[in-house]
C-alpha cells in the first residue's frame, strides 16, 4: 500500500480535504463545520495519512474540485484515482458514475442497467453511500427513481447533495430542482 497524504483547502462550500497516494486520489472530504473538524474527520477516516503540501497531481485535483464547486462545468475524469481499497462491484459502479457530466444525472436503476442487472439498484445505492471520493466520483449526480434525491452520506446529507446539483445547474428529468417547494412568496393581486 502506498503512503497517504492529505491537504485541507477552501472551496465555496467550506473547508474540504483531498487524500492522495502515489497512484492518485483516494479520498475527498466535503466540509464539516470548520477546517479543524474537516481535518479531524480526515484523520479518523485515514489515520495513516500525513498532512502535506499537495503534489502537482493533487493540486490539479484540488483546483478541479474548487472550480466545480464554484459553478464551473468542470470534467474531473482526468484526475487519477487510487481505488485499491474498493470492491470490484464498487469500482464498476464508480466507473459508470464518473462518466456523468456536470449538470446531468442518472438514477441508481440506470446505473444498475448499465452494469447488466436492473435489480442491482439498491446495491448501487449502497456503493454510492460508501464512495470515498465525492465530487471526483460524482455520487451527488445519482438519484433515486422518479428524480427523487435518494441519500447522501456527506456532512449535511441530502441538503448538501441538492446544493451540489444546484451549483451544477442540474435538471434531472427536465423539471427544475426544488420546483415542488414553496421557494417564492405568493403574489398578491392589487385591488
């Protein structure tokens, strides 16, 4: 196993962290309440990782995550990943999810169909919940049937997932996100 390193960086959502090894990125930590909490979470999840100045490859990944979180339609598929610790099934799921471009979505069932068995939708959802590299492996772009949000295991849960989709201007199935919520005040008619 390669040595692990991490760096904490600021993005529009807050202090994030990237974990990497010689082969590539092996973890992304979305923001906790502050940088210290993000750093502590990384140390719990990756106790062997040492905080370090990012390599050129790690900095490229950090820059991509920052740009995407700032609303840029950034394709992160060129970022090398280290998926050594992942099961073969999860690797296959993440390979499909990684091809979903910013602003687009797929359902757990659609990924299961691409894997050759539509009955694997629940297993796909579990794999998404185990994703160690959100944003780079864009599990936020994977929805439940009917365009429902499904789960999201990062800090903030589904609210964070919807926020990421909003940043990317995602339009799952055509309708605008949150259209069923009362986000606007009712207009009053003048007499």
